[in-house]
C-alpha cells in the first residue's frame, strides 16, 4: 500500500500546520522543508540546510512519522497515489492558511517515503523586484514564438516567468492561459484576463492541457515545464501559429537547451526541427543563483535572442567562432549577456567575491584577465593564475653571458670577426644572370 490507513494516523492537520509554522519561524528566507528518515526535519535557507529540533535534542524522523505526514498531504487523491506507485514520486500542493503555500514532492527513498516542500512566494514578483535587466522588457513585446527560461531546480525559473506574466498582465489587453504543476503565482486580473490551470485538477497532462489551450483564444500560453516530445511538439506548433509561448527546461545554457529539445525527437527529424527552432525561438534565458558576500544569493542570467547569427547556429550547429557564448558576447550592445558579464558587474558592485566569480564563470581565462584589469583600476595586485605554465619576462638584461639562466647573450668578438669575413666574401662572388631571347618577356 502507498500509505497507512487514515484510521491509524495519529496526526491531524492542526498538528502538521503547527510543525510547519514553527519550522518557517526558525529562519528567514526559507526555501524548502525536507523530511527524510534518520534525520531531523531540515530547513533550507540561502542554499544551506539547517536541522530543526523537535521534541528532544538529537531526535530524528521515523518512517511512520513521514508516512502519516504524507497521508495528510495526499488526502486520498487517486491520481497522486497512482503516480507514486508507478513512478516512485508524485507532485502536489499544500497550504497553511494565512501563512504559506508549498509545492510538494513525495518520493521513494531506500524503499521508504520522503518529502520535500518548496515554499512558494506569497506575492507576485515584478521585473523590478527581481532586478532583471532591461532585455526582459523587450521579451514581452514579442507577439509570437517561444521563450525558454532554463536552469537547475531551484534557480528561480518559475519566479522569472511569474514576473514576465505580471508585466504582460499590467500592460496588455490579452488572454493569458497558464498550465502549471501546481499553480505557483495567483495573478489578479489586470489589463489582461488570466486563466490559471493546474495539472491533475484542471487537465490530465501538459500535452492535453496545451492542446486544449489552443482552443481557448489565448495570446500568451505559459507551460510550467515541457517534459516530453508530445508537449514540445504542441508548444512549437502553438508558437508557429501566432501564440506567444513561455516555458521552462532543466538545462544550464543555450547550447544545452537546443540539444535537449532535439533529443526529444528522432534523428531523422533533426534537420527539420532545427529549422523550426530557428524560426520560433525568440529568447533563451538561463539562470543561476550564486552566493553573495552578505550570505544571501544573487540571481545571474544569460540571455540570447534571435538574430541572423543565432539562427544560423541553431540550424547548422555550433562551430569554431560561432558558438552561442561568442554570439552573445558580440551582441552585448543589444542587451544580450553571459553569466560572465553578470558576475563581473556584481564584482564591480562589491556584491560577490572574486572567488565566487572564478567558481561560477564560463570562460575562466578571460574572466581572470578582466579581474586583473579591475584590480589595476583599484590599485590592487593581479590574480594569481592557477596554471603551471608561466611566462618569465625579464625587465632588464643581465651583465653575464650566454650560459646565464635568463638567456641574454654577450657578443663574442671572434664570432663577430668571422661574420664580417663571411659577409665580405659573399659580396665578391660573381652572379651569373640568365639571357633573354628577343620577343620573350622576362
């Protein structure tokens, strides 16, 4: 059986809500609550796990405790039970009234149950509150095509999409349909009309929900995550037929994003798919969270748009001198930027350390040189290179001869005399010029 019978459960909703409330109150900026057998409840804040003391110091969670907790969260939902039994995990939502909403993942761990609860923001983010760059305002001007926001789990992809949808909601008279698992941001109707739909509650699968959305007169469709070929196919079709599609993928940069999409399809479809992507992809946004000097985390991003060079790279693949990183680097004037650009800007603003920049950058050699220049402007020492290959440059010649370690050589008088005699004898040699025949050009 998936869970214990309700009749044997010893917890009620009030007990669970009280536990969650106490865990949230222990730290600021809590992102996740984790329940794993053999550990105390864990609170994640700013990317770091901290234990939560329960009844006694050193107390840990038991399989029975987690099973009862899961029972109350699932609430007897047959779809969730079936998902868990067939795939080993299931996703749902949970809320503590007047406090917080959570995206919950229940999964098997060593034949036992485990739970991760991701805290959802209570307020809808804005482009300003996330300090997103001006290029993000250019994205909302698009009328069709597809925008991918990519990154690792927990990097803020859904938050960025929420800010983009909020901007559309406040500035355009359109119908927006969101397909999510679960609904993370409840947007109040602004100038736009927004239809929030949740997987399992309002539609059976992303593919079915997206197919139905095409008949719901939307101008913008948000797909929480594209997980399979069928959903990707319908999303591309929607982008090709005049809809503006927003979605996420678990990839770390533009090149990997294109390869992941191609991986959904067969090899025979690759050429046609590359042409479709080059025509429909408007932007690829990749995100990371890096530690700041004050202990919090900073969102950095990489953005590539649609241009002749980027379309060519998508159609024919990356090559020497035509990588996505180089294309972005050359288009900085248009607002496109790499992770390295963001890191160097953060370093100039004293938000991150040099160690963080070198750890998270893409082109370490180029970034190290940029840090050297920044240090020179501030009058500090240069970055010490980690490479064992170093060029030793002498600033002045030594006063010793050819055998010196530096390679500087003092002129040998005998050798100079020999060189002069060789040059003199060469000047006395007779040179025979070839004859030319009349009427034949030389």
